[in-house]
């Protein structure tokens, strides 16, 4: 019977541990009546804050338990501090952290808030009798409880470690994913900045190329115009020189013609003069011969 009860307790604890998830802050509510509805538990747990939600209601160690989840750590701590040993439908309940395997003993919070009404109702003799009976029962069951706790902790510690390791792995994975997203966003921003810079550089290069092309075109035009002007000047000079040469040749021709004419004139004059002289001489010779013939 003891083994079956331990098995049931372990299975219910296992189900409670399996229902744990790293999201939110979870609190165990135990000791309420079986006829208590979920809405009553919800209203009871919502006294600490509006982010509360009831995840599960189950049986554990012949008592009703519920898991309340808070999204705010301050509301979670407030609920554990102020709702523990409070009344739910006229019955006192215990509220503790889900990660704790067993709830803390009564009165562990403070000297005033942790007292129950049953402890204050009795007289001094009743309290002394209770303390003696408790101490005796504790002395008798000390070894068995220590062994149970030791074996229980041994059996539960790896599961707890697994859940914690899972939670740590999930948190690490979240941090890694956040780092990846941040890196991606940084890389995207860098890529965008690099793209913008490259675009600006390409635009500036295109502008410079256009300017250089326009400058080269203007230079080529100027050079062409200058060469044209120079060629025109050269042609003009050549035409002038040709015209001058023509004028000179014409002048020389005219001069040579005039010289030839003058020479011809002189030769003619000389010829005419020599002919006249010859005629005169012939006349004189004739006259002389006539005179001679007469003298004879």
C-alpha cells in the first residue's frame, strides 16, 4: 500500500513537473476544497495581479492543487508573500513557488503573519502538549523522514536539473536568436549603407566621367576649330604668296617684254643709222670718183 501511494504521489508530482514551462512565474496553490471551482481559484490568485492565469488543477497527496501563472515577477512575489495561509472558500491554503518540491512550514514567513487560528485558540498547556507530541513524533520519524527526503531528493534532482537545463538551453537559444537578429539587422544596415555609398560613388563617377567627356569634347572642338583656323590661315597665306608670285611673274614678263622692245628699237635705230652712213659714204665715194674722172 505504501509503495502504491508513493507511486501515485510520484506520478502526480511528475505530472506537475511536466506541466512546468519556463514562460512566466508559477505558483502552487494547495489545500483547497474539492468543490472549489476554477473561477474561485482565479479570483483568489488574481488578488496579486491581473496577469494571473490558472493552468492546471490536479490531485497530489490526497489534496487539491492548482498551478497559477503570473507574467510579472512583482505580482508573483506579492502572491507568495500575501496569499500564503489565506482563506479560499473558508479553507486555508498554501501558496509557494512551483520550483520548491515541498511547501515551506507554517509560520516561516514571519512571527505574526505565519500563525494559524488553531495555534492561538488553545491554552499554554495545549500548546506545550502539542510541542511535546510533535517533538516525540519527530524524534521517532527522524531517520525515516531523512531517508525519504534523501531518496526523494535523489529521485527528483535529475528531473529538476533537466528542467533547469532545458530552461537554460531555451534562454541561451533565445539569446542566440536575439544576437543573430541583431547581427542580421546590423549587417543589413551595413549592407544598406554600403549600397548607398556605392551608389553615391557610382553616381559621382558617372558625373566625373560625363564632365571629363564634356571637357574632352569641348577640348576636341576647340582643337578642331583651332586647326581649322590654322589651315585657313595657311591657305590664305599660300593664296597670297601665289598671287604675289603671279604678280611678280607678270611684272617680270612685262619688264622683259619692254626690254626686248627697247632693244629692238635700239637695233633698228642702229641699223638705220648705219644704213644712212653707208649711203653717205657711198655718195661721197661716187662724188669723189666723178671728180676724179672729170679731172682727167
